[in-house]
């Protein structure tokens, strides 16, 4: 066996492991770290350092991601709690691993990555549907796999905070695929969209529901982009129809959570520790931290004690938190203005920097991914959270990593 052949085989094995990572997104995160470690070993054995370096050096998205990660590391210089600081750094580890995620991803394997992700989400949706039926109609059934969150939680591996957004993005990917693929497989992707709608209707995930509506509106606009006026009106109509439809299909628990948004919005200072008022209080307290440390932030490890000090001073009856449920405010508070700008850069820069790449059919996803994360990160630190952080990195590796051509020495095929 020649050197080129076994290196190609190692690259193929790593691409297969990357496919497995896509499958793991809606499940437990621990196996993803194990697989990433195994991929790293194969990546190191494979060699091809010059080729990999050339691919990374010429990929500006990779350098944006590295700047984002290493600025968190730099912030340890002014953090007081180093242990908490390194724990925070570990939360963003996927960005450091972009060096091999970006060079492992192969453009010709795009379809299998997306299919692995969709199949995994649909299996989790089936488990969630079983859980909902068990909780609401058939208590005599055996207990199913359920995240240990609350009595009415239906997500099988992760709670609604993580499961809802993953289902919403899978629904967008499925709808996008259904618009471009012909034949029987189009039906499968269409069914994945129906599955997403069904699960979101009882998931009690407000972020999942709203982000799904937003992404359906974006997809509608993308499909009609050549006629901007019509596209805007159609997108608005799609947003309205999805919102009304999801609410109408929603079970009582999900409808109650949606109704809380309106009922609690008028009690922001009085409904102590209720969902919406508590999020409002997090924003206000975090803004005070930012105002006191605007340029460099408090450091990666010091958000919790700084927030507790502000909370004890300004709102002692409210529960202190370890993150403000807003990724932008979180970065501004811990890593200052530079960190906030770098966060915006990982959303804005990739679609802009890749806008002139040859048309490979993935342009809508290159725009959809950052739009989706920008929105959901207004309500939770989803880049910081495990499963959604992995999902962001995997799709970034697929969409922005290989460049116009795949890294493999073999010629690329169609997506």
C-alpha cells in the first residue's frame, strides 16, 4: 500500500467519524469528545502538514474562529479565578479544534453529513413523541428516555433548552433540502420538516418555535431572492403562518409557556424569578458589569462572582446565575468590547468572506447558519452550551472549511 493510499484511507475514516459527530449533535455530548480525540489521532498520523497548512492559511474564516477562541484564553491574564477561567475556555474548545475539523470535512461528503444529522434528529423526535404520548395519554407505557429536567420534559437526551433549537435548525435544513432534491428522497426531507413541526408543538421550547418560524421566513426569502419585493412579502406571510400554525398545534403546556411571554412582560420588576422578568433582570445586571469593565471585561473566569456581587447589590431577591442567557452580553462581560466584536465576526464574517466562492448550492446554508445563531443567542449563550456549540462548529466546518475544493487529493464530486 502506497503512502498516498493509506493517507487517503485515514482521511476517509476521519470523514466517517465527522459524519458520526453530526449524528451525535442532539444526543449526549461525551461521545463527541471521544470521537474528536480519535479523529485528532488519525489526523496527526495522516500528516500532509504542508497541504493542511495551505488550506488553513488561505481560509480567513478559520482565523476569525481562532481569534475568537484565543481572546478568551488571553482574558485569563486578568481573571481572578483561574480554575473557573479554564473551565470557561474548555466551553469553547471546539473553536480551537477547528484546525482539524476544517481540514477533515470533505465537500463530496456533504450529503452524508446532512443525512446523518437529519436521521439522528428524527430518531430523537420519535423518542420525544413517545415521551409526550406516555406523559399525556398512556401512563401505563414503560418509561422512555427523557432528559432529567422537569416533570413534563419530552426531549430524550437533552432538555428543551438545547433540543428545541436543534430541532428547529434541522427543520430548516430539511425544508432547504426538500426544495432542491428530486425523487423519493425529497419526500424523506419533507417528512423531516413535518417531524420538526410536530415536536416543536409540544416541546415547550419557545426559542425553538420562534427560531423555526424565522428560518422558514428566511428560506422563503432565499427561494424568491431574485424578486426582492415579492420575497419580503412572502417571507412575512411565512413567518405569520408558521407562528399561528405552531401555536394552534401546540399542546396546553407549550401554549402556557408562550402565554407567559405576554403575561410576564408587564411584571418585569415584580414577578420575582419568573422566566421573562428573570431574563430581563439578567440583562440589566450584566449591563452594569459591562459598564464597569467595558474594554477588557472581567475575565473568562469571573462572571459568576461579579454577577453575584451586582445581584446582591441591586436585586437580592433574585437568583444569581452563571450566564446571562445572552451570548453577546456574556462575551462583553467576560472579554470586553474586543470579545463582543469577535463574537459578531464569527457570525457576520463567514458568509461575507465566502460570498465569491464558486456556486456549490450551499450558499443559503452559509447565510442561514449565522442568522440562526445570532437570533437564538439573544436568549441563551448557545455558542457556550455543549450540543449547540458542537452543531455550530460542525456546520461551520462543512460550509466554510473545505473551501471551493475539498482537501482530499482525490477530485471532488457533486454535493
